[in-house]
């Protein structure tokens, strides 16, 4: 499945994935689950849940100090 990962304010990435979790997608865009929230259809999803959608939005929760 082809998945579009939109990191709000930073860009859009596309990946072909099979049997991946949302944490796997975060790793591909070099982000930690501790610094972001993964959203599907406007709702947060657990990072360990399998990817079952073709569009994911990632919101950064922590930026510079």
C-alpha cells in the first residue's frame, strides 16, 4: 500500500509499506513518537497500531527550546 505522510509545516512524504505500524512510518521520516502525534481522519492513533489508511498527518508537539 502507498501511504502519504504529511508532517504539518515540514513537508509530505510517500512510502510503499506492507505490515507497518505508525511508529515505523515515524522512523522513516526521522521523528520520535515522543515528539509527535499521529492523526488519521483528524483523530490521534496509537503508534503501535498497524497502518490501515493511505494518508497520515503528523503534528509536532515539541519544538526547540
